[in-house]
C-alpha cells in the first residue's frame, strides 16, 4: 500500500514515516515546494504522478492564536487545500483520511464529545478546521475524518517538548487547570491511521466512512499533563519542576479555547477495532526518546533521533 501524506516535517507526517518503516507500508510525504496547500492548483499534477492508494491529509495551519490575525491563510490551508485534496482523491477513486480537531466544539458539554454532537467552534482555527471537514465531505463520499487532540511526540513543536525546555531553566511553571482533554501521541495517531487506511482501501462499506474520534485513552488538564511530564522527566534524571495550577483567565490568549476537549473513541473502536494506547503509556515512550539516559541512545522504534 502506498500512502501519500501531506506535510513533511509535521508531527504526524514524521510519525507516519516511522510507523510505515515498522509495518512495511510505503509512506510518501508531500509538501512544499512540490505542492502547497495554500496554493491548491499546485496539488493535482504531483499527486497524480505519485499514484497513491490513499491520501492522508495531516498538514494544517495549527497556530491557534496566530490564526485570529491570519484568518485568510488559515482558511487557505485548512479549507481550500483539503477540499482540493479530496477532489483529487475522488478523481483517482481512492479514499482520503483527514485529521481534524477537538476545537470544532465549544467545550461546553460536560461529557466527552461524540461524533454526532453539535459543532460550534469558538476561534478561527476551529472554524477553518470545521469548514475543511465540510469541504472534504462535499468533494468525495470516500472520506474518513478523524478528530484528534493535544498532539505530542518526539518531533516538531508540542506541549511536552515545550515543558521540558522551560523546565531546564525554571523551578516552577504556571499551567492552566480548567481545560481538560485527551493527550494524544502522534506515533499512536500514525498507528491508528495506518490501520484505518488498510481497512478502508479493502472495503466499500459506507459504515467505514464518515467522522471518527482518534485520541489517546484517558484524560487530563494541562496542569495535570505537565505534572506527569515533570514527574516522569525527574525519574529520567531531570530536576523536578513544580506546576502551579492557574485558571484560563490568569493566562489570557488571543484565541478562546474549549474547556472540555475530551473526545470519545468508542465509534472508532466499534467500527475499526482501533483504540489508541493510554496517554501515560505513550508519554513514557516519548520521554524515553527525548531524554538522553546513561548508556542509552535516543531511539524510537528503530529510528535514531
């Protein structure tokens, strides 16, 4: 199976290359300068030439706060680009798997969100990601939209790496305690995507298409997540950093964020038998890769970092 993945250096694209090597699936990453999501007309020729069996749309404009002042660019990358990818997939008669976000919800629900819950994004980023979902669904029925959240990994920029970097020079950090979600490893996302791709390319079953949630098991607030990061880093030889729990009002940001970002993964499990590992387990894998330990090189699944 040949999978074309948008994005070359993103967390999920990088993780897919690792999992592809691990599982024998051919992963071809695709991005600038060959094709640019912000310039949709640049996409068709190189994708057709590659002749993929499935497209995974993982690249996105993800600067949540910056999107408030760059709405036009966010729309180009998160709406027009994915819509064109879906059109090309439909033309090639292949499925498209698209990564979306918990930010399509407003966070006011008390329980974990399911796929049929009403969407109501509260910021530009979430609005463009929702519009991207709609553009894909309009362009092709052969789509699988997977909403994920709080992505971290040994690659790229993410919360875990930021906490480790800040913890090197500080004794304590203020972290928001009134936003709760499902921390999710990009490597686990990649494993899930490969399994979904294998299944959806073999069957025309309509129940395999549509919207699904794809997150790590378990939940945490940002403050709880940070506390576990620092505790586990301390077990690996780093100094212990104290986390001060603060409210969102004490840490104002340009973009409003949902207080409840929890997503239920039951539909994905019932349909595909795919369930991601608990985030605490995946975090240990991530920290083992990021923190050099005595007599232990920085490897993850056979790839040296």
